[in-house]
C-alpha cells in the first residue's frame, strides 16, 4: 500500500486525524479536544465531505484527493519489458515535461524520442491512476521459469523511487497498463 491517506498532501505533516461525522458523544468531544479526531458535524454535505484533517495546516481532504496527490508526486515513469528471445523494450515518460523516449534492443529503427502534447500527457496521467500501479505488489515472480518475460516499472519521485517488477507473472491490471503504454508510445507492449 503506497498511498498513505494520513500524510498531509499540503504540508507533508503526519499530524493528521480522521474526521468523524454525526452527533458527537462525550468521548468524541474529549478526543477532539486532545487532537485525536476532528468532528465534522451532523450535517453531511453530500457533495463533499472530507475524510482527513491536518492539525498542522488545517487543510482537509478525502480519499480521492489523497490518491490524486500521491500520483502527482511521480515525476517520471520508466518501463522495461523483455526476454532473451524477444529483446528488451524500454519506455520513459517525464510526467512533468512530457518528454518520452522509447528504445528496443534489437529493432533499433523503432527508437523514439518526442515530446507529448500537454493534453495527451494529462490524459495519460489520469489513466495511470486507473491502473492502480501504486498499490501493485513489489514483485510478481514465478521462480520455476527462468526464461520468458521479465518486466520492471520504476516510478521516479523527489524522495524515494518506487519499483515494481516481475517474471512471467503480472498484476491483474497488467493488460490495461500495457494497453495504455502501447497507445501512448505507438509501440507494442505486452
Ligand atoms: Zn498539513
């Protein structure tokens, strides 16, 4: 689970509490007084009712926003897929500038280095959230087979990079992910 809802997306503080809605009990009022929860009141706004409150900067957010901010922290995505027989394909997309490079270890005439249009890049970022990549396991492996297809995805961030990899095994969103990177690069990933 790479998405931590309880880190403030605005100031990075960990002094974050859950917002409780409804008529408060005495215990809940005590908990709020000591900064352990935040009371959201009895009137629930159907349009928007945030789930978390930052004690440090007073900002509030819901789960969907937390997911959006977690993906916004990714600066660059690097994908490599291949095997002994088919060669290796590498794709790198800078999610801030739209710079995209593709290379193939055998078919070098397929190599590519272009800049994506801003709206194409935004669309890619939206769809990347749909692949749930931040919640993939670290490794998908089948130790029985040494041959076949190996893959790795690296998400470059300001602090800690995230790596996902596998050998002949894939997360359940893999097909969707390959479709997405095939579409954006015009190259065949699977
Ligand atoms: Zn904050």
